[in-house]
C-alpha cells in the first residue's frame, strides 16, 4: 500500500514542479528573445535553431524538475513517515 501512495505522491509532486519549470522556461525565452517560444517546434515555419534551442531548454528543465521533485518528495516522505520511500 505504501508503494502505491508513494507513487501517487511522487507523481503529484512531479506534475507541479514540471508545470513551474515550463512556465519558468517560457518566461526566460520571452525575456531573452522578446518573442513567444515556438508552440510547435516541428512546424516548418519554425527555424531549426529555434526548434533545437527550445527542445534543449525544455529537455534540461524537465530533467532538473524531475530530479528536484523526486528528491523533494522523498525528503517530505521521510520526514512524515521516518523511512525512505519505496519505488
């Protein structure tokens, strides 16, 4: 049972952190480029350099968000239950 609860808790944490990371990256793109990020990087109207830059930014942000959310959730879990979560 605790494994299922942990997975739900970790998934909820990941969704919240991922949404924040995406907003942060979109805001950073707007701040640096003074334009909206590409909605569909695969579209022919998007330049290759913009598509690749956007893909790299989102990929790195998503990876970091996943690590931060899992470690943060595990820390909260350990504080609440006194043991490391089970995967």
